[in-house]
C-alpha cells in the first residue's frame, strides 16, 4: 500500500493506493486547532505504507509536519515529493521556469494526458481556480489563475464596508439580499471565466474538473465535462511507480 497526500492552500487530502486502485479521498482543514493530532489518530489505523508521495503547494512547514508525523508512525518511511519539471514522459511544461508551475497543476496535467484522450482543459476549483490547456501530444499550452469562490467572497468582505463573510454557496439566481447577491455574483464570475476561456483559447475536446467546488460549478456549465476528484492523486500514482532518479523528485528514505 502507498499513501498519497495532496496538501493544498487550506486542506490536506489523502488516499491509499494499492494494485493500481486509489481509495476514497479523506480530507481535513490543517489550519484548524489540533489538525495534526486528529490526522495522527486517523493514520494510526492504516497499515505501514511502502512509500508516501506528497504533493504540496502550501508552506514548507506543512511538509515538515507530515514528514515528522509519518516517521513517528512508520520509522524510516520512504517519502517522495514531486516537483514540476520541464517534461515528464510525453508531457511538456509550457513554463520557461518549469518549477514555477504549481505541482498540483503539473500532476493534474500528467494524469489528464495519461487517462483521457485529445486536447483537454483541466480545471481545478479550489482556493484558486486554475485552468490548464494541454494538447493531444502532451504539450502544455499554458494556463490561467483566478480566485476561487470563497476567496472572491473573502476579498469583498475584507475590502468593503458592512459586508459579512458568508461561506455558504447557494443556487445561482438574481438575489433580493446582499449575501445572496455576492454568492451568485462570485459563482457567475467563475462560470464566465471557464466558459470564456474555453471558447477563446486552444480547441478543447475534453474538459476535466477537480477540486472542492468542481461539483457545484460544473452544474452550471453549458458543456460536456468530466469531474475527476482523484486527478492529482492519479498524477502522484504515475510518479510513484517510477524510479525517482532524474524524474524531478525528492526521495527521502531517512530517519528523522
């Protein structure tokens, strides 16, 4: 069994992988009090992994915390931390400084090219909304980044007088109160970004969505699409299966 971990800007998600199959995804908000104590309690029920693969776009202390916890539970565990590179297999990174592409976006590109056919747009709807275009040959065409739904609402609450932050997301509609108006306005902004980008930029045969708000936003998009919440984990699975040498990985078989 391998343990796959995705550390985003607010949530830590994990799944186990065995015989090519990825389990259901578990998640917690690592910003909450006692988050890592709760995580340790949950991981204590797991069998010892063969390897751990970590995708992290959060601050480096989150990786340190996971490494410390993992080594306490499973001494000298092997840990792989992928980095974005210029190329991996047939997938070519569009960034001139490839390491600047978020590793979650890179892993999603690898997984999308491996599991789906044709020119694709990969959309991650999390703290930020990211769109990445990749052609059928594996050439990354570039991407877009926008605030996610909650981040849009937080920006309004922080920069506008007398507005309270409401984290609930409701159905899209013209509103008769300010909270609902903000909610629908931010949702429509996300919808407009996605639909405009897909019309404007390279031809797309597949739209693949992932992330916490993917299920909500996908309901309102006027296109055929796939929601794949395991996309980043599938990218980790691909990398985890290969020898880490010269593959853009940090490989850590060590004892803290």
